[in-house]
C-alpha cells in the first residue's frame, strides 16, 4: 500500500486464486486504486477571518455545553430507572445519589467549555488591546 501527497491516492494489491477445469490453481493480481480528495482550505474574507474563528470557537463551546446537559440527564434517567427497578420507591430514595452521578458525568463534559471560550477570546488583537489598557491604567508612574 502506498500513499502519495495531498490528493490521497492509495493502491491495494489483491491476489485472486481460482481453480481451472484441469484442477490447477491459478493466481492473478489485481491493483485497485482509490483517490480521496485532500483537505480543503476554509474560505472567508480577510476582514471576517477573526470573526469566523471566534464564531467557530463559541459554537464549539455551546455544543459542549449542550452535550454536558444531555450527558447529565441521560445518566440521571438511567440511574433513576435502575433504582426504581431495584427497590420499592427506589427512584425517590436514591434521588441524591442519582443526581450526584449525573452531575459528575455532566461536569466531565462541561470541563471543555472554559478552554473553548478562552480560545475564542485569546486572539492577537485582544492581547494588544489588553496591553494598551494596562499601559493606560498604569499611567506615567508605571512606565
């Protein structure tokens, strides 16, 4: 198997064996070539590139936030069903335990959100503005 460049060409050699009328085994080789398109560059205007990146990061953070809620509720429902099947009034007896497990699962996924938000906010432009504000607030004594 060989892989070439960006276009993603792969070659696979396949050997096929078959019996002839005389009982002899004959092997023949077949080469299969597949092409995969390379990764395309994302298109955006020069002036809107930062906005586009920020939008991507914020939407990723919102996706992780909704996934965290979904994971927590799924875990709660699963544990609630399990408690209800195990014992009489089990769902009510174990409400705190089930809520704790659900919160734990939810927080595992939710821990990705601050990183996504910091990615959205931490840009070269924002860092320059923060330095300018810090210099201004420091005044002539800070220099």
